[in-house]
C-alpha cells in the first residue's frame, strides 16, 4: 500500500476538511484519508495516482502539492 502526503494550503477549517476528504475518498484506489487543518496536510493510503489526487483537489477548489510519495 502506497502513502501519499499532500499539502493543501487553503484547508484550514472543518468545512474545508469535510470537502477535501469527501472528494478524496472518491478517488479510485484511495483506501484511507487523514487530514489536519492545523498543518494543511492530507495523508492518503492505497493504490493512489498522484495526478488523480491533485486533479480531485483542484476540482473542489483546494489545489494541493505533493510533499512525499512512498
């Protein structure tokens, strides 16, 4: 199972976390999503395509940047 860590600068409240995590759970291959508003970081696990994750974030108006990919 791969881990992808993404910085989402605009995700700094509970509403943003709900929007981002709901959208990311719909990305094919994503098994778990953990988001932190205090850091603006999301950690995803599964058979993940970074491109699909970034496209999903952009589609919900919270563009992100990949920090690490394992």
